[in-house]
C-alpha cells in the first residue's frame, strides 16, 4: 500500500511540475490543472443558481456596512497589486458583494469574485473590523485560487490513482477489499465541487492572506482572533454552517498570531504603529 501511495505522490509531483501556479502574497507553489475560464464559468453558473432562491437583505444600514467593507478591502488590494505589477491575481475576477436575508451564520466568496454575506453572521461580526475578518478571509480563498487547486488535486489523484489501481487489479496482487479501502483513504469517488470545505492548509493560508488584506485597508487585524474565538465559543450543540467549515482550535489561533507580524507591515500606518509600540516598550 505504501508503494502505491508513493507512486501516486510521485505522479502528483509530475503534475505539479507541469501545471504550477503561485499563490498571491504567500508565494506558495500550487497545482492548477483547470483553466481560470473553466473555473469562472462554473462559478458563475453556481452563483446564478444561488441567486434564484436568495433574497437580498432589507436592512439598508447593514447592507451599506457590508458593501463598504467589501469595497475597502477590494480597493486596497487592487491598489497594492497594481502598484506592485501583480494585477494578474485579480484578472477575470468580477467582484460583487451582497448581504442576503437568512439567519444562517455563513459567508462565502465564489472563485469568480461574488461575495455573499448572510445576515446571521452579523450577530458575531457586528463591527466593520470584525466583518473585515470574515470578508478578507473569503476574498483570500478566491485570489489564492483554492477551489481550482482542490479540484486539481482531486483530478490528479483520481487520474493517477485509477491508472495504478487498474494495473494492480490486473496483476491480481490486491484484493478488491484492499483496493476499496485504498480508494477511501485517498478520497477517490468522493463528490467534489466549488464550495467544498477547504483543506486545513488552505484555511490557514486564507487566514494569513485575509489579515494582510485587512491591514492594507487599515482595519484592526487583532480582531481576527477575537472573532474566531467568539464564534467557536458560541458554537455549542448547533454548530453554525460557517464554523463547521472553519473549526477554530489552538493551532488556528497560533497561526493567526504568527501571521500578525507579517500582516501589520502592509498597514498604511505601519510606521506610526511601530513608533507607538516602541514608546510603550520604553515606558515599561
Ligand atoms: Zn475558509
């Protein structure tokens, strides 16, 4: 079993060499086997389906606040990418931001740039800074092309895995029960789509990029830990939809704290921040 797994991992690394992308702001290499246009048209189709049943919030004030936070984050990000010659990270993305009527505690950003915030999440994210934590995190998944990466990985595993398994089954070396358990271990046959929960690695990366976007737009990045802890503590027996895909634990909080030092450097008032913390230190 270990040999088969190694062969598959080797195959994935061959795919990686063939179709590598680089994640915005973190520089991590990623596997992207789908074209941006494929992902965008799938994403637009999903969004249109969502819109057939979604109802816009009638709370004008809250809608303005949500749209304002989206706009601030997107403008700051766009300015940064333009200034640094990295506009390609936003190419083809067609941004739109809406607050929808629903008590569900949820929010998402489609890979095509459609941001949707549910009224239910406002009971936790009830200030612009806290909203920026949620929205920044969701925008991060889109610009980091996490959906494409997840689907690509699954495609690579299925393609290589099936070829190896067919060969192995033909040689009579493995029983069908062994092959089934191998399939299960690799997640072969599991349903995949655009709004599947992301992997832990992608979640940590979206936290990291989200903090950077918040800092670029001048929001208080320290609110991130407060928001995740607040949502986690209130989860109780009925875990909100958002929390079921965004479990908060000590590792997630530690990762957020680790990313603060990097993110704050993107803040427009970074120098003032450094001066203030030096003054505070010397006063101790
Ligand atoms: Zn996420």
